[in-house]
C-alpha cells in the first residue's frame, strides 16, 4: 500500500504544484502531466517511478499515441539485469507544477514500468537527492 507523503519545505517545488511527491519504502513516485509537442495543452497525468539510474522516461505507448506523439526512431536499451530490449522513441512535453520541459520519451510496452529518467528531470530543472529521495531544483547552467 502506498502512503502519500505530505510535501515538506524540501519536497515542495511550488506551493501551487498540481503534482505531489510520493515516497514508498525508499521509492519516489511523481505525478506529471505529459503532452505532445504539437498540442502542449492536451495533457494526461502519468504517475512515474523516479529512477535516477534511467536516462529516458518511459510512458505507455497507448497514452503517447492518444496524445498524438509519434515514434521517431527505435533504439536498443540495456536493462538493469543486462537484458537488451528494443523500444520506440519520440519526444514529449512534461509539466510538473509551473515547470515545463521537453525530453525524449520511450514508448512503453506491456509489463514496462512508468519511469521518470534523468533527462526528463533535467529538462524540468530538477534533480533527485538519492539520500533523502527528494526533488531539488537543479542549478541551470548554459
């Protein structure tokens, strides 16, 4: 059973954020709005497991297709257990509170988890503190 954490000062990115940070036995979950670049106002909320070891985010293919996001390529990925998989890849808009970013997104297939990867967090100007499992603002450098 998941227990929703009440965002404290360190967890709260914006006071009016629509998404809440949820920590479950050392795992961090985050609800983020996802949209297609061509229709950024047409969003769907997706609950992600924040995975500091993942590069890209994974969203179910059905959601991405419903949002009009098209795959641009296929790419091979290596999973944590060493298994290789091939997945379609495209681009998506991600919104968390007042923060907006654009990042690569992987079209998830049956059995894939919804993962929030490092490039998506960076596009939102956020980083996961691995010790406290809290999101923190990422100093933006050009």
